């Protein structure tokens, strides 16, 4: 088995509360990666579970409530988190 050039993908994902899903849809919520020297960088994110945003009350085939899940490809190990760089975003999306 030749594994030269093989690079597996590792994903980081977060299940979102409805207000977080609204913030992500508005562009005000992102996944961040903590840099080793301090500070944070954006890890480009996308919806991975196929649930449309703002439809968190729909049930799946098993009768469970569907949740919005966003993810990014982790290009390096370390700490990942969700947050915003927009100070006004929180008041715009809270119920």
C-alpha cells in the first residue's frame, strides 16, 4: 500500500443553538483556530448535516429534533472554538 501524499481530513464541528444558526447565516459566527503564538484565525466553515438554517424544529427520520451543525477542515492540531469578531452581532441575533 503506497501512502505517499496521503492526507486524511479531520473535521471540527459544532452543533448550533437556533440563535447561533441565525448568527452564522448572517455571517456573524465563525469557527476559529487558536494560533500557537497567540491570537485566533478563521477556519472557513460550512453546514455539514444537510439541515437548512432556521429549521431547527424539524424532526429527522428517527423523531429527533434536527440541529444545524457547522464544520471546518482542521488543518493543524490545537484549540478550535466558535465566536464572532462583530461586537454588535450578539444583540442582533438573541431572541
